[in-house]
């Protein structure tokens, strides 16, 4: 496998608002939301099959298209040969029971699905160039939710850097064009979540639209759009009765099997799949209690894809803890059934895509560890067929798949390839109910948006000066670095008789204006560097400080209030590792991370709940190979790390003093840079943080490394914060 998309790739969402019309959406590596389409809005009846061009030309076209970018390879990928095109990957047995009425709703999990394309009777138009939906920039690779409430109408939802859900709408009728972005839900009923939280949308009869998502605290929320006024009634908890504990921003599956019914599903922290139902005949805001479906255990944060293929019929698709793709189904109020879809071990992927092309028809797709796209299909009369390879293509393992179906005999697939560009293929079947011929069209590029995590070009970062320069007397035997909130500096030090956090009021690059205000934080034998954490929902700012002896984390408000300490849950298999040398919170998933000082031994960052410090192994990050070790024998290892809001993990090590950059999604290493010793003889980097600081009147710097060094002549400990400028800060 070549170098391409190792840092991770975006998903592609698709939706159809008219026969012969298909729109797709993705987030580029620059954080812009991109849109492309094929086909037009048919004139006259919404049931028309042919189109005569677009009514209401979109206002944003190809002016914002970006060029292709080289991508990077994901580390430690399993090897294996691709099966030949269309070859069987094992048989499927068992399966869901049949329904009795045409489907009234069909939805696919965390909204990566689409429900239209072109049929054999409709001319195949070209794809438009990708264009930006203007007015919003988000975290690269963030999932986009796209739905259609009716003929010629599209709504798009995505989480912004503020953690809020933003909406833009498009109409192919009348004047057309995209509306401005607006936040879904007013104060105080807003959903505030992590940057990579998926939003699920379900459209029911009469253009009724419901949104689902999980907030930063793990609460599953729901918002309802009034079909008459278009207003949102704010985010509310989905059945607080017996609500399961779930990760921040966990994906929510949802489907409607009848106009007045809604079912919601989630993979909880205890490994169970829970569901609840809403019956609007009882009350518009009525939700039943949460209950486990009683099926197999899953990993927390696993997507649960929900599909309704006929009235009163629900099917779920997910990956179990045994790495097999599984199907659970239920008819009406009857008990849940479940079985293993034999013949495929999903491996490292957790993303399953599923769609119903029509009455009692199911299609399931998954990306295998080999990078091949595999497909299985079910019908009431024919049972399961598959798994089959979809064309000779290789994509990054764990990539998500987008689906669209314009008719019962037509299916379209969207995925990001190894070059980071979007690809599509489609298929027409010779028989709807018992297909014999599995003829896929060749994979085609939809140029030219790069849908991978960007390389921040660490080799081109350069030192632009000292942002902070202070010294301590000889009683301080080791400062542990500094951080900045835009106004104040916060400095941590281990002294002979105390562990101390000091707050200084001074601007970057200027002389110290005061002696600082200090708070002793005691207890530990050794404390690590400071990390500034601002809660996305409450906006409360605190300093988190990792401790060793005992291991844990101090939490101190930036007003230097009481220091609260908490012990972490033990890392299984490593009861007393030399970890918690540092801690940092990842804004993409809301988890607190640390790693052993001797990081090269395990090359892993352990995930914890940021409040309880309970272990969250499902969110651990395995670090890929790097040209230089993260640690070596002796007192040489990782001193500090920080996550960026665009998906990167920056680490510093000592002896030699080196800075690294990884993908916080896949662990791929983008490279490293030798920091040297800044002309001070023996020294070591103690902390790293990311913030735009202006040391001069020209350009700000983004990455700041705390250096600790000792002057033998003056018998003083010095702390200097060195600022690095990145050539393209929007990529960091």
C-alpha cells in the first residue's frame, strides 16, 4: 500500500432531492464543506423521470475547487491480496424475517447514506466540479449529514469549531442557492459536542425532520423541526429514563418504521446496544425508557446503522467485539433477533454502510482490512448473497462508505481512495428480487478535492523568537513548562519543598510585569507540564497537570482556586507504568490522553474519560513508525504532547530535543524536527502548546515549546518558551 491517506480520510454523504438528481458532500483537508452534483431538477412533476437542466442554478460553483494533494501512508496496515472482482468472500445464512407493507422510512446510521442516483432509463450526466458551501470552516474529516425534506430541497448539518451543530439549506426551485449557515437550536437548548461528532437526520411523512447527536458529556439529544414554520424547538434529551452512558459525540442510529414512530440506537460504554422509541400518537415529545436489545456486545462508540425496509420492520448492522459484521432485526413490537453475517471478519473497521433499495431489499457494504470494498445483499425470496468484491480498487482500511439508490435495481457507492480523492461506482441488476448478475461499473474519480488529513509540513517549521523568559533560584530543581490563555502565563515547577503552579500577567515576548501568583499543589513526587483545558459547553477554563507518584491529574481553575486531584483507572496489563508524564485533551473526541515516558516501547497513547479518568481503550491511539525513536534508554522520552483542533498530535522528547507530528485519527507520523538546544548547552523541552501568539508585528507563531536549562555560572534555572511558525497554519 502506497503513501496516501494514512492520516485519515473524510466520509462522503449523499442525498437525492429529485429523480435523476444526486448531491454529495464532504469536508476537505482545508476544513471547507464541499458539494458536487449530477443531474438536474426535473421540470413539472416531482415524479418525472427525465430532466431538462437545473431550475435555480447554484450560486457557488467551481471557483473554490482545490487541487489534488499527495497523501501519506497509514502505518502497520495488514497485508493481503485483493480477491478477484466479484469473487465470493464466504456465504451468508439466516437473516431477517419479511415485512408486509412498502417501506415508510429508511435511514442509515450516522448519515453517510444517500437515496438516489440514475436508473438505466435516465441519461448519465457528468459530475459538477466540487464547490464550497461558503461561510463555515470545520475540523477536517468531520462527518456531514445531508437530508432531503422534499422535492428540490436539501439540508446539510455539520459540527463547527464551536462544537455547535450548523445548518445550511438549498433549494433547486425558484431562486435556488445555498442559505447562510445557522446554528440549530437556540439558547439554552443547544447541543455542544466534540469536533468529529456525527449528526443523524431522519425525514418522516410531511417533511418532518428530526436530528440526533451526543453532546460533550455523553447525553443523547434530539431536535425537531416544525414543518410549517421551519423553526427548531431546541435540543432535548432522548428519554432520560435509564439512559445509557455513552462516549462524548457517540454516533446515534435512527430510523422510522411508521409515520408516527421513531427508533434510536446507540453503542454504550458497557458494550451493549440500547434503543428507545418515540410514539407521537402518545405525545410529540414522548420517549420510552432505554432498553438493551440483548444482542452481541460491541465496542463503545461503534456506529449502529439502522434501516427500515418495510412498515414495522427495523434492521440494525454493526461490528461486534469479535470483529464480525452482525445483523439484528425486529418486526413491530416483537423481540429482537440477531445473527452473524458469516464469511467476513471486519477486522479493524467499525464502519458498516447499509441501505434499502426498495421493499424488503437490503444492501450492506464494508471496507475490509485489505482495503477492498465488499458487498452483500438480501431479499425476502433470495436470502443473503455475498460477500462480493466491488471492483478492483483499494482504499484506506476503516474508511466509511456513502450509498445512494435511485431505484430498486440501481445502487451507487462513494468512498475516498488512496490518493485522497472521491471515487464512485454504480450497478444495475438484471433482477430486483433474486439478482443473478452483479455487474459493477468501473470506479470513477470525482475531481479534485483532497479529502485526507493535511500534512502540516513539520520540516518547514522555524523558530521566530522567545515568547517568555524567566528564571528561578537554585531551590527550584526543575520547571515543567508553561502555557498561555491569551492573557496570562501559567508555569509549573517542582521545587525542593513543593509543587507549584504560578500565574504571570505578561504579554508574549515582553519583560516580566509581575512576580506572579502561585498555588502549591503538593501530594505528588513529580508533576508534569500544564495543559489549558476550556470546557466546550461551560467555557470554564482550568489547568490540568499530570502527576507521578501517585499517578493522576490535578485540575486547577485559572483563577488558581483549590487543586482537585483524581486517580486514574489502571491501564490493563500495565499496572504501574511510567505514565502520566503529561496529559492533554483531544477536541475531536473529548478524551484525555497520556502515554508512558518510555513511549517507544508501546507506541500508544492511552485514552481516559476527562472527568472520571476511567479508561476508554476504544479510543486509544497507536502511534505509527517514525524516523526517530520517541524514547531511548535512560532519562530520555516524551515530555509533553498537545492535540490540535484540526486533527494533529504534536509531541516533544528530550535528549535529543525533537518535536514530532502525528495524526490523532490513525497515528500516522507526518515527520519530526530537531529542536537543538538553542545554544544553551544541556537543556530539555518540558512542554508544547498550540496558540496563535504575536511576537512581532508581521505574523503570529503557532507552536510553542518550553525549554528548561541550568546556568552553572549564575546557579539559576531558566525557562524560555520558544515560538515556532508554521508555513501554512490552516493545515495544523
